[in-house]
């Protein structure tokens, strides 16, 4: 199968959030199984119009972000500019490659421009990946401001992209529920495909390898308030009376939050208990999971939570939030514990339960490894992804040509740049 994954973010050049990691994991695994995989992503700077490189068997095409022709002062125009950049690049790529399926993320409607002008002459089956729709951020965080230009335009573009997909694939049932309510989608038609984890990278420590000498709590993720780092900080500070040498490690980048955590550590004379590690390279990350006694990220929201499955794959029990996809990644009481978001007391109780009971920790570690092997490991995940792609291809083939030609203006003759005969 020849697949093109479209994503603004794609590591290592533009690794800003979960959708970039999800695309990276998906692309590499598909390529390993013999599929021809292309990724269309944003570059970190202006650069050339279309730059192509090959990484880990994946052909990565980078387009420059909007704003190089003239200044762009707001996100709404940036979204329009980016989707135009995507369709421009796709036009070039589709002259060279006969893609079997296009996989777009929903956020900001990256597929919007292509889907507006998709006819039988340039038709490729479209899967839209639901990861973190704008409506989710609006409901949970109050961003963007309701009624703002970004709110109106962003949600319009997302809705159009989702409603004009051949198939929608959601990373969690929670995200599917949110999007179906906001955008009038048939919830039963949304395929939930929980993210997989690359066990070639994230794997348990060798038998007999010791955990960290100090009771260690690990946080990995964006250092922003919504991911819960301040809640973890307060919980660990509260546990110092019982575990004086408790060690909290933060891996992730941010601006204001690390400063706030450092200030709290100074206030409590707890500088020795809290370590801010910043960005950690992927090849070093599993060692932190393996040595930690418990992973903790009680996020206010989480589309799914790739970090949860990474921790489980390394044998580390998880404390996650009941919000969003946390309850779908973590089996409460089996592979970890779930706590309400923004609840310091519940987080203290959950961390104490795992830190203070080695037998429970071992049972959760073993259960987490089984869960990854049975469900989250990459081969099983990719089987589910490919099934969705095949479904989109089959559904697309059944559409008549007159449906595919629903445009307001027809070219007087067949466009000169095409990909062979219409499907």
C-alpha cells in the first residue's frame, strides 16, 4: 500500500505534541511492514518549497510554514495558508506517486483545501485522524475564545474535513464522543484505534535490574498546566514526610511551568527532591521509565496519552487522569491508578499506594506488560490502522463518479496534470 500521512508535526524537526509522535510511530511501523510511506509535514523554517529526505524507510517531505510571502499576524490566516500549502505540495507529490490513501489530522483542517477540490480526476481515499479536535480544547480549556475568528474558522475547517472524510479514525473513544457531538458525526461510524507503542524502543529492563535507589516519580510530557505537572509537584511535596528522599523527575520543555516548579521547590527547601531534565533524546527516554517506581501525569485532558503506553511498555505503573483517554490507556487497579484531574489529595493517595507496596507495583508492572503485548504493541496497532485504510479504499471505490464531481464549477476540459484515468 502507498500511504501519505499529512501532519504539521513530525519529529525531530517539528516535534511539538502528541500528533507528531503518533504520526512518527505510525509511519515507521507501516514502513517496516513493507508499505511505501510518505509523510508531508511542516519544516522548522522557511527553507525551500518542498524538501524531501528519507528517515527509517519513510520518505519525509517538508513544506515551509505560511508567512514567508508576507507577514501573517494571526492563527486563522495561518490555518488557511497551511492547508493551501498542503494541497500545493500534494498536487506535486500526486503527479509522482499514486497514493492509495491520504491520512490527515483533524486539528485545524489540514486536509480542508484538498478535500474542497477533490474530484474523480484527483481522487484519493481520505482518512481523517481524530487526536485532539479544537472543540475539545474549547470545552476543556476555554481556548480558543468562543466566538473568535480562530474558533469560527478552525472549527468550520475541522467540521468540513471530518464530514468529507471517507473514514474517521479516532485515537480514543473519548475523543470520538466529543467530536461526534460537536460536528454532527455518526458516532457509530467512527473507528476507534488506540495508539500503539514501539516495543523495540520502549521495553522493560533486563531481569534483575534494580529500580532507582530513591522512590522515584516520573513525569514526561509538555510542561504546561493542563498536563498536570503542578499537581504532581504538590503531591510529591506532600509525600516528603513519609518518603524524605522521594525523587520527582520532569522530562519535557516549557517556559512558565518549570519556573513555578523551581520556585515551589525553593519555598519547601525541596531542591534535592525535584529534578527538571528538560528535553531528553528518544534513545535515552526508556531508561527513565525503567528506573522509575511510578509514572504520573494526571492531565486535565488527554486525547489518548502516548506516554502512558510508553511507561507500561517499560514495566512502569501509571497514575493517570480519569479525563479523556487516560481511562482507555490505563486499567484502573490493574496497570495503574486513575485519579480525577486537579485533585492533589487523590494523586497523593495513588502515588503512596504504589510507592509503599512493592508487591502491588510488581503486579501492575506485569499486568502492564501483558496489556501492551496483547493490545498496544505495534504490530497489533498497525493491523487496526491498515484495516481502517482498507475500509476507506473500499468505501471510496463504491462512490459513483457523479458524487465525486460535486463541485460548483467544472473545468471545461480534463485538467492537464492528472494521475491517470479516473477511478
